[in-house]
């Protein structure tokens, strides 16, 4: 198999996106059913996260297709740790209650920040640590992947906070269900069009870079980033369009959540799986 073939790269990226999202959902929802708890899930996820940092470092030292794949998949493992920490309620913020209905404007934004600040600070610290570790390395596609995931997460959060009609998810774990009170679902924010324009512009730049790349590691890296950028755009569209993608991860969620999803509510999706404020 030609690992630098753009078609193969795109297929691998889509498969990893689908599988990694499903596995994180399966582990988190297992804690909902009492079989495991966060105390059992997070040590395992920590091993994955440490392995991800190792893969990112190994990949960053190699100007090869393997180096780009290793860095990218390592970034996904590190990101999976953060997703699991948030979705299990282990790492959130100082505010645990629902948003008071009377709050609006800056006060509402401050309350939303307090509900998730610890997790956001943890991502910032992780990003800075990865930058210090990898910035002088020859292959930075793993670091770029982490930055892309982080940037599109912030974009999705802003969209949900300011207005996304289809943001509510019945598959959201109960430990963080109070965050739904911070969502704005009664309108579509004009910010959506600005965010989408920026995302599409970045996707086009990544596609052009992949087409113009002359080295295998650059072809692989840019194709992986472009594919995940396209998936992030899809996730943003799901937040505002009346569509459901429940069937994609039906195998990853318990029966109760499946039944709720069949009632027409939107499920969790991909790298913005937590759909937080």
C-alpha cells in the first residue's frame, strides 16, 4: 500500500476519526452505566496520552511518511485524553451548576468560562508543553494537528455559546449535562458565517499545500490536516443544520442514549464531541 497516496491518506484519516470518536464515547458512557468509573477510565487514558506524546516526539524527528503519521496519531491520543477528562467530569471548572436564566452578556460568558476553565487551561498548558518539546524538530505536522484540533474546538465553542440551533446533544454524558443550559439554540449567530469562511479558507490552503508538496512526509501531513479540517467543517454544519448522525456511533453508546437519539435529537460528533459552551 502506498502510504503517501492522497486517497489512502484521506481514507485512513476518516477511519481514525470515526474509530477514535467512538472509542472515547464508549469508554465515557461505560462510566455512566456503573461498570467503570472515571477512576478506572482515566489511568488508561493517561497511558494513551503519554504514548501519544511519545509518538509525537518520534514523528517529529523523522522527515518521512511514518513521521507525519506518527505525529498526527500521537496528537489524537493526547487530544483523546483531554476529551475523556472533560466528558467524565474529571477536569472541568469551578462552576458546577446550571446557568442562571437571568444571566446575559458578559456575565453569562463569565459563568460559561467558569464552568469549563480548568479544562481549557489544561489544554493551553499541554499545547505550550508540546511546543517547547517539539518546536525545533524537523517534522511539525503532529504539533500542527494538535493546534488544528484546538483551534476548531474553540471555534465550535464560540458557535455553540453565541447561537447554534442544533447544538443540544442527548448523548452528552450526565456528568456534564448541566452545560446545556449555557447553549444558545434559539438562533443562528452571524458569527457562524465568519467562522465557516475562516475554516474553508484554511482547508483550501491545506489542499493547495498538499498538491504542491514534493516530499512524501509533506504530502501525508498536509492531506491529514486537510481531511480533519474538512471533518471539522462538517461538525460545524451539524451544529446548525437539522440532521442526525447517530448511526455513525450507535455501537459506542448505551441503549438508553440510543433510544433518546432516535427521538430526533442530535448526537455527539467527532473532535467537538463534547459540544460545550
